[in-house]
C-alpha cells in the first residue's frame, strides 16, 4: 500500500474512532499479526471500519475485510476506499459472475492474509446476531489451521441503524474473544450455532450473567 493511502486509511479510521469510539475490549491477549479469520455480528455499514479501527496498527495492515462488491463498487469514492485504503476482498453475493462468491476469500487466505467476515450475510437490527450462513463453516473446514476469532460490536446497531445517514452519539466497543477452531467431526449446524454463541457470549449483558 502506498504511504499516501496509508495516511488516508488512518485518517478515515481516526474519524470512525471520533464518531463511534470503536474502543477495543480484549477478552484474551491483544492479537499479533498471525493469520486469523475474524468473524463478527453485522449491524451497520461502518462495522468493518470499527473493527479495523480497534485493531492494533500492525495487525490492521495484514487484515483484509470481506464485503459485497455491489455496495463497495457502486461509486468512485467507495471503490477508492475499498481498493486503495482497506484492501477489501470483494465478493459477488448475487452470483452475477456465475462463480462461487467465496473463491476470492479462499485466495486471500491461501496467500496468508487474515480476513474479517460477517457470517449473517446481511445487516441485522438486533443487538445479537441472526443465524449464520454456511460460508464460515466452509472456510473453517478448508483452512483448519487458521484460528477463528469472534468479535462482538456493541452499540453499532444504535449508532448507525439501518437506513441512517448520520450517526447517533453513542459509544461503540469492539469485543475480541478467544480463538475458536472447528473439530473435524463437527457438523455444519452445530459448528455455526457454536460460533454464533461465541459472539453472543461477548455481549456485555450476556457475559455478566
């Protein structure tokens, strides 16, 4: 990444921290630059930016968010942010190209990158995640040595609710949980339910119980 683009990225993430907070909460030791699959609840268009803003700068440099091509390729500004600043892995969620939407994600993981993925597949309005789609299961099965890192975004569904143009002045915390793995004998339904539970367990009102 060019130095000018690094400065632009850091300035963008500084704005996110100013507006939403994006304060990291480590439920294990802060991550190093080793490869991981970060998976999170999905509540707003700034979810990716909040996670990147919360990660240490050296870790952020090796992480590639996974996002929908139809959203990030819809304007020159969004395309610039996705391609030049965030190094986004763009997927064709509507299968217009006829290929498997996960193929670009597989390629990024095979190259040694960490990724950020939202297993719900679409944004939700609730504090807790909806049931997960199968993508995370397939990636965990095909890349069994890459740790799975659950992330819970607290309050973003209230700061930037679906359809909102301006953020509500609240504080977002980004909770990072302990690494998870998939057991070789674990089926898809039980694995996805367990990964969903790993995110739910990071929600403050659930953790306190």
